């Protein structure tokens, strides 16, 4: 903390060189720092580029839930303190001895540091934990290496832990430390209390033995080891703002380098596509063998099984076992053969975060032919997992990411997209292409559906999938599929009286403990690549495009994959031309 004071001292000295610069910057820094400190306390987060992106994208109405009355108290106190410093700086007489202004400012900064020390204690710890000292009489840990490693596996969902080390701090406290070899994140378990901290990317988040959040603070490193101002207010959020600007610029720059496939020859059947609504629903972590439509023994898709004009492709496969790769496969002409060989054949969790798309998506083709285009997503805009997808989504005229929905910051159900869908359909009665990127069946499964869909019980209520019994885990997962069944039916209801076609597929599947493997990102696992693919068409669409729908129906039992999605979505929408590969278009007649 005192190193942080050192940086603050340098900052205040720099701005004090000009009265007017000091008068402008001091209130700004105090107010913004107070706001950041408040949200660190309230939500247990540190302001980073992702949060800055959410801030810029959130409108006034949606942001009201994040502006409680407590924040005004913080801002008021901060403003009064900053104005006091400004007054002290301006009150120095021009006839005063040289250096008087500087030393008076030093005194003020020392006072500020004292206040800052108190605020630092308060904003990182909830009131119920204020001023509770660590029990110095405890000299040995109540946990050992075995328990620490078990906790690490629960947190990081795998066995990538480094060696566990026991150390005594300068205050006589015993700590156990281990490290995630894949990410570099560290786990610290404290003696006597069994509290633990997770240190990740310069942020320390501390929890009690029950997993309740106690504090969030930026970590400190010694100056001789390269300690930088980025670890302290206000430098952290100013750096985050810079990171946001750089990330946005990089995303725009990367998108500009993509080949514009809309320039390729293509045409639209104006008659059959009149007022056509094309809706693409992107699921998450849904595996085909848990859909009742595909013969699963449980009734997980009761509504879709009774829905007329719904085509189910039972032998569908994803091009990847992770979202970052799968979505570009769906949106562009990229196929599984374009993936690096070492990635596509991997039999362990493998991640590919770099930009893999080289062309624009089908969104650009729809725009070329006069379709209104929109993408509503429950994912974030920035971050290495999201950026390769976001640069393609930004081709749409309307793009809504997770922070812009009615969903809360910490949780989001798929139904939160329905309100946006309703308003968009009401405002657009001409041709449109709209995509809904859901959270589907992503872990934690029990949080993916509301209480009304707790049909299969008991559920998994633990923090990690392999902490649950097999029955509980499958129950929660199946409930999420049941909720997906309802969600798709709600989307169908909204367009059943229009000229409309709906495509539903998942980015990848999911492992539920088979051979000790959980979740996804393992390319060699069949259950992580076997996905649902469902296409529904309205009566109006079938009347105008009977030949296309009949062709689709004849291919329901064919092996299909994400390779088909780009071409099929365009082809079934009445678009033809060089941009489409007829061999991959399921709506294209054979021959």
C-alpha cells in the first residue's frame, strides 16, 4: 500500500505544477477512484477492459440497478476531500516563500493517504468483517497439502496443479500455496481459518471456508521485482480504459483485414423471401444424445417433439469443442479442415484463441441483399475468448452483448433475450436476419434455468461438476436441456405467423464425467462434438419455399456439421451464387 502512496505522491506532485490542471484533475481522480473502489466492494470485481466495454455499451435505463444510494455517499465524501485539496493549493499567497505551495500540498497528500488507508480497509472488506484481527495464537494450519490440492482441483476443474508449498509469513502466519501450471493463477490457503485466496492477473480474491466472498484487492509486488503503478487506484482503471481503447482498435483493425465475401456474385429470390425472418439460435454446451428428439430416455424435449414442421438432424457434429473456434466455423466458410492439425486431433483440453477467420460472415451477405441484421448475445464483447467472435458479430447493424440485456451482471438466463427479440420483431416487419446467442447448458448447469424447470432432482449444488454425484450432475444438465426446449418453443411462437425459418444448433457438446472428463474443450471426445441441429419453418415459409423445405427433409438422416451452416442458412433464405458451396447447402437440390 505504501508503494501505492509513493505513486500517488508522484502523481499529485506532477499535477500541482499547474493550479488549473490540479483543479481539474484532482476532483476527477478522486471521484473516479471512489466509484471504482465502491464497485470493487459491492460486486467483488476489479475494473478492467471488459468492464469498461460494458460501461460504454450500457444505456441509462439498464444502468440504474448499478447506481445505489450508497455510491452517492462515497462520491460526496470523495468530492469534498478533493475540493479541500484544491482550495489548499489555490490559497497559497503569491508572496509566500518559494516552495510553500509544494510543502502545503505534501501535508494535504499525507492527510489524504491516511484517509485512503482507511478507505482501502473498508472498500475491500464488507462491514461484517471490519477490524477483525487474525488470531496470532494459531501457529499451525488446520489444513494440509492434501486438502489444498483437493480445493485447487475444485476451483480449476482439473489436475494442473504445481507443487504445494508451506511458508510462514513475517507475521508468523502459516500459509499453503499452490499454482495452476496452465494459467499461472495461484491458490493460497491460510492457517487456522481455512480462508483461501485466488490470485489471478494481479487480482486477489479472498473467500471464507464456505466460499463466501470476503474481499477483492489488487495484489502488491516489491518494487525491485518490477512493481508498476497499474496495481493501484487510480492507475488501474486508467490503464483499463487504455486497454479497452487498444482492444477495440485491434478488433476493428482485424475485422478490416477480412475478405469481404459479399462482393462475390450472389442473388436473392425476391418473391420467396418477401418479409422473411431468418432466426439463428446458437446453443451452448448442448449434446445431442440428451435430447428426447434423438431417442434419449428422458423427456427433455417434450414441446419440440410435438411441434409440426420441425426437422431434427440427429447426426450433427461441431467443428470444435470450444466456443471461440466453433462460432467462426458457423458464421463463415471456414471448415474443420482449416483448423491446425495439432488442435483438431488433441485428446486433452486445448484452447485456440487467435483469430482464425479470414473472411467475413454470412451477416455481410444478408446485409448486401437488404436484410435488417441483428445479433443478441449473452456473452461479452472483449477478452481473448470473445474477440475472435465479436469482430464478426459487429458486421450486424444491431449488436447487443450480455451487459445490454435485462439480465443482471452476475447471472443471465436465456429468456432475458426474449424481450429484446419482441421489440426487434415489432420494429422490423421487412426481411431480417437475427441471431440469439444463448448460455444454454454451460456449467454451472443448475444456474442455467429458473426454479420452474427443476424437473429432474436432486440437482448438483456444488461448485465443480466432479464434486457432484453422476445422478445429480445429469439431473441438472437435463433440466437445462428442458429449459432450452421451452426457449426454442417461445422463439417459434413469436414468428409462427410470419414468413420465417429458425435454425438451432450448439457450439459444442459436453462431457458429464465419461472417463473422468468434464465440461468441454477436448476435441477427441465424441460427446463434446455430437451436437443438436434443428430447423423449423412456418406455414408461410413452406408455402413459398416448398421445394427447399422438402430437400431439407430428405437430408435429416445425413451426417452434417458446422461446415454446412454458412451455406445452408444462406441457401434456405433464397440466396444463390458463387458465395455458396452447393455441396454443403442442405437446401440445394442434388445434382
